[in-house]
C-alpha cells in the first residue's frame, strides 16, 4: 500500500504530511512520558520484524499479493504511541534506502500506515477485547485478529480518499476497489497478528497484559532469538515472496492510473536489490538483512533518546 510519487497532487500530499506530523508529534510526546526503559529494545525488535514481514508478499485472489503492515500488531504489544514511532521508522527507511514509496508521498504513507492503521487498530483491539471478556486469552487473540483486519481496511480507505482528493480516481471507483482487495489482504493480516500475539502470550504474556517484566537473562535471550528469527525471515524467506502486484498496484492497473507512478529515489538498494549480485534472490536476501538491521538500529536509537535510562530512573527515584 506504499503510495509512489505521482499518485497524489501537491495539496493532498501537503495535507497528509501535516496530519502525519501531528500524529507523530503526539506519539513522540506520549512515548517520552509513558515508555519504560525495558521497552527500548522492544521498539527495535518490532521495527526489525515489521520491516522483514513487509517483504513477505503472499498471493491473494485475482492475481494480487498482500503483505503484513504490522501497525496493529505493534500497537497491541507496545501501545499506539510506540506503534506510530516504529511504523514511521520503517516507512522512512523503506523510502530513503529502498525506494519503496515516494518521497513526496512519504507523509501520506505515514498517515495511512503509521497513524491510522496503528491508532484505528488499537482502538478496535481495546473495544473488542472489552466486549469479549477483556484479558482472557481467547478474547485478546480474537481482538488482535480483528484489529489487524480493521487497521488494514482503514488504511486502504484513507488511501482511496487521498487518490480521490488528488483527482486521480473518483471516490466511487477508488473506494470499493481499494476496500474490496484489502478486505482479503486484511484477513491475512488478522491471522498473522493473532498468531504472533498468541505466541507472545504463551512466552511473554506481560508484553500484552501489562505485567512487569523481570528484565533478566531470560528476556535478553528471548530478544536475541527473536532478532535471529527476524533476520532469518529477511534472508531466507523474503527472496521467495510472491512477485504479484500488491493491492494498490493492482487497483492502479485496473483503474488505469498505474503509469503515473514516479520512478522513486535512485538508491543503491532500490527494489530490494544489491548491485553486482548475479543472483536476484541473494541480492534480495542481502538487502533484507541490511534493512532489518537498520530498522532495528533506528527504532532502538530513537527509543534510547526518548526514554531515560534505567540508571537515571533509579537515581531520580532515590
């Protein structure tokens, strides 16, 4: 669902960028006061996982592919403020390093996938879990699945509105085309979100339920294994992802505006390829590893800046 340059006019791009900046600013402010030092590495791990997962396109109906967005998942695990920050880091890296999404459309992509997807998904998660029984395992997993689906569809609705506002496709065509395909893609998102949340509930339930973590060796080992698994996905699974066009590309081709997409930034890793590699699969694997590590470092570094160190917290408490 990454909008390229050329799909939005100047007013829509500016309006979307302004809305995204407000959402990100509020998230940064909330994170500074609400995030705990023990959550700092989780932001890095979440960004790494989302980056790797977004490379794993899966086929859906009608010759179209989809991929995990991940915003609702991060919001369920870390809260909406952290979710907005993590998704923004990933989207900026995808744009600047891999030409995935246009530079002028970056604000729109952040608004759709980092603000609306995260916040909308989180609100639905909280409301659904309360209706189903609050903190029970079944209620939490079911609410996470619905949140993943809803967040994907909500982002698609926003994207359709931006296309219509730009005059590139009328609302009466853009809305049903985007929503119909992303309702199917959202089913995959919901399933993936539910499975990850279920795994976390089994291994580290405090990440969802809000209990205090011990922060000891067990968590450090778990985090190291999580990062290794994520790197494995980027290196050994992403090169074999579906080559079919994603939901937005499919809609653009069907409605006849796909040719308006800009070329994107001329980066060495554009299209998740690395120069001088004879094998496209190997080039994608290397690009995925690089992007995953950069996403981890960016989100972790930003979290370290936002969240006071554990020693500082203890010093102030004394």
